[in-house]
């Protein structure tokens, strides 16, 4: 039987990290040692049993160092890798977990390939006792090679669970069950007997999106401003002065900035800065049609977290600055 052919693109992170010894769970990143993708693949001798693997090196850095310019490059690499080899069944991206959900959502909006794209990381470095990266990588390859995973957008696989890029978030600093999809739950499991799905995402996702970043040299600057008791206008004014084209307010639940922030954000919106209101609750909608939001000229983030709303706004602004269009985009994606 032909095994699925899966490309693995390596970007570094804990999954490829090497600590000082097997009990180095906290400080391994200070060793500065990240395995290249071919070295990482060699640590999982079971991989050839589930897929025909094609390594694609990228850059061995922590995901905290990844930039929006990396997202653009990764979209291009994925598009080009699949275009160059029509026999590929799927793509896996190894990634640090800190910003994994951001890269995954960006790719979910921008890649143009019909094969599954799966983003995977690990919570323990490869050198640690109980390292989770090997099994996560094996499972990511099984999901990427699964015909059922097509049409689901970009997927995130860790801890045997399959999540949709739009909705997943890292929720714990150290636990292996850190990736959770609040409100909606996982899409399925990568279990030892088979990969099994129970639901599919309904919001628009790759490859059927209107966003084509192939000619985009740099993404527009969008900043995130958290709300907290007593927050003044300083941060809003600072990011406007820095040239922000958009601001995401991570507001008090159910979605509002502090009074001083609100005034400054309204002022920014009047000068053409796109302001999106999200909530720090981490669950539930920020209702886009709320009168107070519309009156302030803000867009509602719906269920997107602040970091995801920022990415959708950055991508939207590559296409349009028309408020009606931005509002539609936040309703569809
Ligand atoms: N610092 C790491 C990173 O995001 C954390 C991880 O990979 O889990 O690159």
C-alpha cells in the first residue's frame, strides 16, 4: 500500500529544542540548540511507517522570535512546495508553541493548497524525559496524510487532538494538554488505530479565501491594547503615533475598553485607524452589531481572541479599508 507523502517544514521551537539533560524542562531554550528538521525527523524512527517524509528546512528559531514577515514566507513556501510536487498528500509545519496559534491562523487565511496543512509543536524539548514531540510529529503526519483532513483549513495537532486553527489557543504554560478550543471543542483525534473526525469548521478557511498575499511585501501594522482597571490613553496614543493602521482592543468582558481608552480609540477610528473590539474573557462572542460598537466605529471580533483578530485585520487591510468590507470579513472568517 502506498504511504501518504508528507512534507515537513521545520521552524524550530521546543519540539526541536535540546536541553542540557533529560530533566531540563525550563531553561532548555538558553542552550540555543535547535535540531534542523532532518535531525528532528531522524529522532522519530517510526515516521517512515506512517508516511513518506520530505524534509523542508526553514529557520531554527523560537516562535517568540518569528515575525509577520515569516508568516508571509511560510505561506509562499507551502504554496511552492505543493505546486512543485503534485504527489504530496499533506504538509506539516513544526513550530514553537508560543505563537503557534498565530501562524496557524495566518496560514488558515492565506495558503492556497488543497492538501491538509497541519501545525505541530511540543511542550517538552526533545531531550526531556517524557518528551511529547515525537508522538505529536507522528500524529501530525498521520493527520496531514489523511484524506478526511482535506477541506478543514489549517489544523493544529498536539496531545492526540485535532483542532481548527481559527479557534484553538494555548491555555497552559507547561501542561501537554495546553491547546484547547474553548466553546467549540476539538475536531477529532489522532488515535493509534486511526485518525477520526467528528465535526468540521464552518467559517471560511484555506484554500477558499479571498486573501492572496503572494505580492504582499509587508503586512500593515496592527497593535493590541489590553484593558485593565484604570487604563489610560497612553498605549493607544503611542501605537497611533507609531503608525498603526489598526488596533485590537482586548477589552473587559463582554467587550469594552476603559473609558479613557475608548475616547482615544474613537479618536483613532475617526482618523482612519481600523479598531477591532475583542474581549479578554477568552470565550463567547463580542457582538459585532452592538449599538455602542457601531456608534464608536469599531468592528466586533466575534469569537476571535485578540491575537487572532489582529491577524484577520492585518490580512483584511491588505485588501481593503472599506468599513463595510472589513465588517463582512469579520462575519465570514
Ligand atoms: N519558546 C518556545 C517557542 O515557542 C515554546 C515552545 O515551543 O513550546 O518557540
